[in-house]
C-alpha cells in the first residue's frame, strides 16, 4: 500500500476535508407492491436500453409464477406486497439521527467510528462523501485499464461488455429471488479487470462508507479477464440500519482462464432484515474463485455462494462464518459444481449460535461425469454457546465422475465447562472467556480479512457476545 | 505477609467425600510439597481452591489473610492472586498463547485497578520475552494456539510461563513434573525457584521426589484419605522416595470408600 493510499485512508473519517457533491436529481419512488408498471417505471427512470427493459419484464413474469421457496429458512414473515421496490437510495435515507435505534448507535460507538461516519452509515444527517478519495483511486485504476463503476454507469458506459456478461452467471430463472432481483435491481458495482492486470489493493475497501447506499436489490457484475487478479471487499462491520426489511442481491462473477478473484463480504444487517442473496461465479480453466463470507445480524439469511468450475483445473473456495443470535436464522452454505476434469473445491463453513439462534449449513457438491480426477473437501464446524441454540447441516453430494476425492467433515461443539474453567482460572470472566473461544473459532476466517476489517470483526464479536452469558 | 489458609475443609465430588478435614497454611514465599499416592484427593484440593463448580464444599473454609474466598468465582480468585498450573491444560484453538496471556494480564490488572488502561503491545512483548528467556523457550512458541497440539512437556512449560507472566501470590502446581523430560524438569524447576523467591507461596503437588531435587520445599506434606497425615521438611520426601507409600498405608489403614482418582 503506498503512502498516498495510507493518507487517503486516514483522512476517511477525519471530518469535512472533502466536501461532498450531492447530485440534484429528481426523486422517484415507486408505490408499494410490484407489477409490470412498476418495473417499466424503474427502467424508464434509469434510462435503460430496450433490452434491459425486456430482461426485467421477462424476469418479472417468471417471478410472478414462482413460489416463495419453503425448503430453507422460514420466510412466512416476508410480505412482498408491502415492499417499495424502488426508491432513490438517498431518499430512503431521509431520516433523522433520533430515529436510529440506541443499540445501533451504541455499536457505532463501540466500534469507535467517528460521528460523521456513524451518521452516514445510519443514512441520516449530513452526507459524508468520499468523492475525492474515490477520484484518486479511480485514476490509478484507470491507468491499468480497470473499470470500476456503479452498475448503472457500467451499463451506460460499456454497453457491449456489460451485455455480454450480464445474467450470464445468474440467469433470472435461477431462483425466485434472483428473478425478483432481475426485475427490480438497482445499485451495485460493475468491475472489469483486463488481461494480466493484478489489482493490488482490495477494491471497495476504501468505499465502505458508500455501503449505506446499497439498495435492497443490488446487483454486481465482476469480470476478471485472463490472468487478472482482484480482491473485492463488500460490506462493513457496522450494523446496516434499514427501516426496510428485505435485501435480495445478486452477485455475478466471471473468472476467465488463469484469473483469480476473491470476493469478501462482511454484513451485519439489523435484525429485522430478510437477507436473501444469490452469489455465483463461473470459473474457467485454471482460474480460482474464493468467496469469503461473514454473516452477522439479519432476521433470516439465505446465502449459498457458488462456483461453477467450468474449465479444467479450475478451483473454487468458500470460507464462511455465520453468527446466529436471538431470533435469528442463518441458513448459509455453498455450492460447488465441477464440470471439468482436474477441478478442485474447498468449503469451510463455521457457525456460531447463541440465545436460541439457529444456524444451518446447506451445501451442495456436484461432480459431473466429465469432471474426472476432481477433488472436493467440505468442513463444517458449528459452535453452540448454550442449550437453546441450534445447528443443522444439510450436505448434498452428487458425484457422477470416476477417480474423484471427496471429503466431508462436520463437527458440533459446545464451549465446555473445562474450557471455561481454565480461562476463568486465568482471570477471565465467563463473558470474556466465551468471547475468546468464539474469536479463536473464527480466526481462520478473520486472518483472511484485510487488516482494518479483521480488527473491526473482532470488536464486533465482542459486542455480539456482550450480555450473552448470564 | 500474606497467607493462604485452608481450614477444616471437607469436599464432595459426585456425592462422595474426597477431602475430609484438610488443614494447611501457606505463606507468600514458602514452597510446600504435597505428596501422596493416587486418589488421595490432591487434584481435588487444587480444583477446589481455584473454585471449580463441580466440587461441593460441605464445611470448612479457604481464606486469604483471614478473608474467605469461597464466595468468589474462579476469575475473582485469580484476581486475588491464586494460580493453578493444570495437570491437563485444555486447548483453545485459534487463540495464540501471547494474545491469551495479554488478555488475562489486562483482566487481572483491571480487576486490581479499575483505572488500568491495559499494557501496551510493545511492553507486553518485552515482558513475555523476558519470561520466556527465564524458561528457555523459543519466542515463536508464543504465537502458537494455546495448548493446541502442544506436547505434554510443552503444555507444562506453557503453564509455568503463564504463572511467570501473571505473577500470582499463590500458585498450585498440579503434577507439573509429569510429562517433562529431565532437562525440561530442571529448567522449569529453576524457573519456579526464581519466580517464587519471596514472592509466591507455592504448593507443589507431585507423586515423586524428582521435582524436589530442583525445587527445595520448605515443607513436605503427605496427603492420604483426603487429609494431611504427615508433615515435615525435605527429608520426608526422600523417605518416600526410598520407602514408597507402603508405610503410610500400614500406619493409616486402607483408603475409605469413595476415594479414588
């Protein structure tokens, strides 16, 4: 990391050094509920080409016919009629600081975020803008030919590249919520890394403040051309406070021959949110895709990052941790589909449940008959912090090829009396001791995170654990 | 001078009386050896003093300077300066020995002084290195996960390192000598000697005389049937080494029911 970038990083949160520019757009909000008219309005408001409107309408028609899935977490509390499917993000954010719940404010304080950043994250008050930072980084990326834009601008500025890849990884027919997202998507990123270019710094790490603007139906498209490398980080450990209660994103990633992409998500939704996300990557010959995924918060999360290992020698990994607290269900997992010979995959799933929280691992490893000599290894570890909490695993293996190596291990552990006593005897309270065991449990994930996220992740675990031992 | 007093202690484990009328006073700076055959309640005593929830005290008391500690939780007892070197330390995957010790040191310091701001990382490293030097430990050891994959000897050495960093007033070493080879035994024993001098009241629990070749106890006690039956100076340990425990059995009879490991 260069000094210049360090300076920029440090200046984030340092106050009003960079003035913000607030585009004076007219404000558009759709009415509650969804029909073709609303879809047309969204597309028209975004001034989209005809093909995109057609895509949205087709997706909407498909969505209308598909039932809400019942095979996973309980979604009966989700009322799709009551949702506003499109609102300009900043208009949603017209709330006052006083409306932000105390527990969220306390978490901000404990994370040590400056007040301006707190307000920005909560989506209230003076906008806190990082245009200037964005601009500097944008310049250095542009020199390398890297495209990093909002998804809307990606469509406008690079229509051919966009159209070639959009929905190529996640077609709208993939699942109910992918169909819904396809109909009403708004916000997200468009990234293209040209052949052979290695982006040294994690993308988005600098723009975490912008997270407050991600929409309910964000959609991102990342393309790493042959031999390219990029690490994209999405999210922030501060709770994302939303009054709306539904988030359904789609992330599509294309990993071309010999390319390497890591996509890191850290999300801490407020506990009223249904978080139903589709994340998929297509990995071509000798490419590598790594999903690093931390799910905290939300009421229900359903999320199964997937790798379609299409080219020989392709490799996919998912490293995920889910923390289910009171009233929460984290239904998370991974899918690895091996289509080509000599492909390999690795799934490491860790879950922590406490206070009647429930976490499930739901995973699929499929090895097609052509995928000879492939390997897959799945490790699921669940940690239960009390007797009320619950953990389940639903692994599916579908192996059609010969000469494959498949491993699956699952463990469920409780924090033992002897572990607690040992740590107590060194002067740690029950809460400190439990927090320490939990931190150790997720260490394999935390050490993969960029430094500033790792620090925050540890603080966040401490906060999650506060009051957990009674 | 601070003292730890165990007075007329009776302890039940799974409804069986394991400790019966145990009495012992340890002053800061004194080294006491507690010896005895298997199953006489030595480890039960250690756990009971530390406050393990599974051990039920039916009568008697444990006091520091006349103040009972029986109402305190194990962490509060640690804050009072009691340390137990475990016979079987448990592992905490993902937590480095160094990180764990820094958290533990800060927790103790904060309990003693609520305004304590915690030791800086730099100062802690210096402290840790000096203690590791004392025990002739490789610095790299501190970055390993706590007791995870440690050999028997490494675990014991790590226990003494924790004692060295936390600087308790009273330390109970529960069979710290088991699992140590002769070189490690010498190094660990010398470490204990250096640390204890005038500062720590030590209770060395052991079956064998061999650790006492390096740690010269001020007092040797023989525990049998849940209480101390013989007390003396270092020579008592030598007598055990020569004659075994047979004469104790003859003198004090067979163990009552319920006393076993």
